[in-house]
C-alpha cells in the first residue's frame, strides 16, 4: 500500500459511466451515483464499507439548487458524498470531479493533512472544509488503521478497500427518461461481481 492509501485522489477527471434521466426526485439517482463513484464520497473519499450504512451518504448537487434549479435533477450535476461533506458544502459550488482531477488539485500527507496544489485545490478544500481538525484527524486514523491492517490482517485490509456486500443491479432500474449510456449499466459493479472477485481500490 502507498503511505496515504486510501486517500489518493484520482489523477484523471472522472468520466461518467451512466446517463439516467427523468427521475422526479434526486434521491432516485442514488444507486446510479453509488456505482458511478465506487461507493465512496467524491470529496473526502470515505467509503460505504467503513460504515455499511447508506443513510450516512447523500446525493449532492455540484452547483447548488438555489443557483441552478434547472440542474436539480440533472445527473451530470450530481455526485455521491458523505453526510459530513454534504453538510459542510452546504450551498457552495464545488469543482466538478468530471472536469478537474482532484488528484491534481490536492494531496494528502501521511499524517492526514491535506494540501492544495493550486487555486482550484484551495477552493475544493475550503468549500468542503477538508482541512478542519476533525477531518484531518479522521484521515490520520484511517491511514493508521489501514497501514496496520495491510501489515497484520490482509483480509481485513482487502475488505476495507473493497465494495459493499450488496451492490445495486443497475440493469434492473428503469429511469423514466431513459439511460443515455446503457453499456454502463451492463458493466455495473454488480454485473462484474457475478464474473469474479472485484478489485480493491487504493
Ligand atoms: Zn465526504
């Protein structure tokens, strides 16, 4: 494992796999977003498997509803975020992870500190309060736990960097407005799980 696993942010902008539309409530996009963003918060990288409680995650608007009500139900304006980042972000716009590779904006040190690499990184950190003491301590805790697991409990290490036990089968969902990217559903994590063990993601 790397020194700061699992807090290595993506080095490429996220390319959306799914294109559902037509839901009347943004929470109906939840399972699409869970699969889209690998069951973790795009902002702080917290994973569902660390809690196994979906209720602590939220459907988040990149551009807040009050600034762009017409994008409230637009899939391209939605990401998956934990409740901590959801409440910290509030009504502030965040850099789009599909435009900006977050790994080129910020970097996490082994002690849990997060540093901006440029102005967009400063904006990301500020918008979601990623550098407050509580979040920094939380990151340090998980870096330490996973470092220890990697050394002494490889099975637990794999489990903590893997996927939830029950994954949504996106091929069973029927968005009212259709799905512009059907291949994404066919290759969702649930479908891949049926073909063999899923990879761990550091
Ligand atoms: Zn978060």
